[in-house]
């Protein structure tokens, strides 16, 4: 079935939450929604709690002007609805000092089965690593890939590449670079698209992650 990339709408957010929870079930999601807190689920299903939390966060970010793009699978015969099979949450340049990821997370109501201390520590590491890699302004002067995930049932279809290429195309238009913090699973994809590792890995939860940058070959020279 053919694939198409488009900007997400708010109605896509629950599906985005489902993809995220499934894609990171053995890594980040396991650390933030640990089994020992599952009894505090507000719905009786910790997976559903995570989906709803992530969906709410996506809606808020979109309303703040931070674009989410999705890849949809379209039935060959056009009969039936399209299905979101991957997404990427991007942040465009702000040309100012970036806000704290931890402060941003404080805007969201957290379910009881979410480990708030683990989440805060993870976001603190992201903030610190970004500033160490890029300086005090962080990623405010470039495009930043905040999160990307593909439905595990749709791997090896080029979906991740489509989602990353969107950000590269925007960066080319704006004459800036692209920054991200890569998981081991995504690192090879980013390297294939021209990203370079900047520093030694940092640990998010129990998983190593890597600061990576894509240097825009057409970026205007600074004085």
C-alpha cells in the first residue's frame, strides 16, 4: 500500500500515543511507566494511561506551533481509511534561548502509573546534554527532532527516512542545521542521512543515547 507524509491533525494524537507506547515499550516507556507502578493506573490499563498522556502532550505541542508530521498508509484501492504508521515531533528554530524540557512537561497532567522522578531525571539529562553539545542557546537556532517512532508492524518501509527528511527539507529552507538525540535503534538511520555523532553517549533511563547533528551544506556563513 502507498505511503504519504502529511502534517498531523489533533485527531491523530491517540494513534501517535499508541505508536509511541508500542515502539518504546522495552526502553524509555518501560523506565517512565515501570511495572511496580502499574497498580496506580487510572484506567486499569497502564498502556492506555501512557497512550492518553502522550496524546495530550502531542495536542499541546501542536497548539504551541511545534509541528508533528505523520506517514499514513493508504489502501491500494482507496477503499477504507488511511492509517497513521509513523510520526515525528519537530521543533523549528526560535532564535532565542530554548525552554526547559522539564518545565514543558510540568504543563501536562501525569497519570499515577508514571514515575515522575524518572521522567524529570530523563528530561534533565536531555536539557543538560543539549546545552553541552550546542552551548547555552541549545537547539533554539536549528531544527530539532524531539521524537520519532514507527509502528513496529511497519518497519523497513522507509517510513523513518520520510519523517526525518521532512525536517532536513525545512532546515534547508531556513538555512540552519538539525539536531537530535538518537537511540541506538535510530542511530544508523541518522548516520545514513548525514548526521554526525557529537559526543560520548548519555544514558536516558537504562538506554544510551547520542547527540547528533546534521550540518546544512548550504547554511550561510556567519561573520
